[in-house]
């Protein structure tokens, strides 16, 4: 699917309804595209204060099966109301303070939104009473200082940031509600995934935008932090498919979603600059201590064999292809 479009290839047979929190974010918007293609009615939860950043869902304006509801993960009543209005079969809880670097500046706020926000969503589901399938956006940041490489669903957690700790709370409370109340709740432990809609503060998008600016003669460098950090990077439209797949089986189960490959920020720089035929990117990169973190997750790599075996999910889009799409998108946007 190309950026900014919704293919209407559904046969119109699926009459289910989904509520997606974090609808204005990268994953929320890709998931909305996927669900609408499948024929779902989609309600997206967004904070009123964020109405300016609607570019990820601008193409959905006026879609007959797409509605935005006002709500905030820090406001329990707004969540209860959202469930009442939408009456969902499935809930995808993607809203979070999702920027790891920011979580050291606002640890309490991050805990409140990213951790306790999950509890509020689960309580809203319990209050609602009707059977609902619930997806929680867990994160590979929970593995942090990886005690095993690669990480799978049985690897012990070792978070290294207030964000990682908050996600761990969300992960365990989701599991607890499944075990305590028999609710259909699952967590997808997703490793890093990126796309043309990625927030500009994250390293991949920061780099692809900088590449586009340099290409256009509008910038001469990009300031970055730790270039040695390694991540298991995939493409977001592939990963939202995994979220949907996890809510389809009869029994709820948690899954790791990853490519199994790990690359450094340096590798990413090499791939992105090669898209504008620059082989030596070093003159265009400056190291700025402001972008180093109090504690770093040095390397992440996941083992997604369980989801491949059980549900048939595999990462579809090769690394070079999605990096090319991100650079191309940013060149067009800046141009
Ligand atoms: P994103 O682009 O930052 O989207 C998160 C969304 O949550 C934003 O639209 C934000 O709204 C919303 N939000 C923040 N605080 C909120 C609140 N108090 N109430 C309601 N909404 C709120 O993140 P993403 O990359 O799409 O990730 C989606 C989810 O997956 C997040 O939970 C993230 O932590 C998790 N995750 C992401 C990755 C990854 O690599 N992308 C990997 C693992 C897990 P505003 O637009 O108003 O800021
Ligand atoms: O792009 P990042 O900010 O992503 P990070 O911290 O891995 O978190 C993302 O992935 C998680 C899944 O593992 C999600 F849960 C989370 O919500 C988010 O989507 O940083 C990636 C790496 C880090 O090691 C960072 O130190 O890049 C390094 N880096 C180096 N220079 C930088 C920069 N990161 C940012 N954001 N900006 C820099 O200038």
C-alpha cells in the first residue's frame, strides 16, 4: 500500500468494529488503513490537544466507516465513554508517551500514560461488560539490557528507561487481567518498526529527513547521539498486520514481532545516504552529547518464530526497500 491511501479491496463482508487508541500516531494510522481495507468500522481515540498533528490520517477524512473520538488515557471517564459510543469487538491500545528519550524528562507522566493508561483501558473494558478482544502495544524496550540474544517470549525482562518500566507494567497488567478475569487480552512485544509516518524525533526519520534536506541543499549536517546502538528494525505496515492476526485466534497468546536482524545507527546512516548516492556520510554527521541517554539499550534482536509458527506472520518488506521509501517520501515532502 502506498503512503496516504486506503485501498478499498475489502469485499464488504466484515462488519466488525474496532477502537484504536493512538490513532494519530504511526501505528494507529497504518492499522486504521488495514482495518478499513478489511471492512471494519474504525473508531480512533485522540486527545483534543493533538488535533493539529492529524497528517497521518488526513487521507481518511470523510471516510464513512472512520470516526475520531475525543479521549485521553489519563481520563478514565473518557475511555468508558469511548467504549460506550463505539461498542467495539476489538480494541488496539496503541496510545502512549512512546519516546524513550523523553521518558527521563517526564518519568512520572510516562508512567501515568504508558503504564497506568493500560490499566484504565482494561478497567473500561471490564466496566463495559461486553466481550471485547484487547491488544496491548508492548515493546522490545522491556528486554532492555538483553539477557539473551535473540529475545523470545520466554526471555526475562530488563528495562533500561522509565518508558521500558512503564511498558512492563502495561504488559503484566494485561496478562493479569487475562488470568484474573478470563478476558481476551494479548500483548504484542514489538521490536522497532518504522515508516514514512514515523515521528521526526525517532532516529530513523530524523536521518531520512536530514538526508532529504541535505539533498535539497537546505542543511549541511545532522546532529546525532550514539551511533553504535543496534536495533532490530522492521516496517510498520507489516507489523500492524501482526497486531490484527493476534486478535483472531480462539485463544489469547502473547507474541514477539521482529525481523531477527540487527543493525546499528551507523548501518542505517549508510543505507539512507546511499539513496542519494553518498557513500561517505561522515562529513554530514555531528555527534551531539544532548542526544545520548542516561542509560542505553545497546542492542536489540528478536526471535519471532512463535508468531510465524502459530499465525503465519513474517516480516514482508526488506530493510533497503523501506529505507528507500522513507527517503523518497521525505525528498518529495521537502521538495
Ligand atoms: P506514536 O507515533 O508516538 O503514537 C502514539 C500515539 O499515542 C500518539 O498519537 C499520541 O497522541 C497518543 N497519545 C499519547 N499520550 C496520550 C494520552 N494521554 N491519551 C491518548 N493518546 C495519547 O507511536 P507508534 O510508534 O505509533 O507506537 C504505537 C504504540 O506501540 C505505542 O504504544 C508505542 O509505545 C508502542 N511501540 C512502538 C514501537 C515502534 O517501534 N514504533 C515498538 C514497540 C512498541 P499525540 O499525537 O497527541 O501525541
Ligand atoms: O529511534 P529511537 O528513539 O528509538 P528507541 O529508543 O529504540 O525506541 C523506539 O523503539 C521501541 C521498541 O524497541 C519502542 F518501544 C519505542 O516506543 C520507540 O518506538 O532510538 C534508537 C536508537 C537509540 O539507541 C538511540 O540512543 O538510536 C539512538 N540514537 C542516536 N542518535 C538516537 C539519536 N535516537 C534519537 N531518537 N535521536 C538521535 O539523535
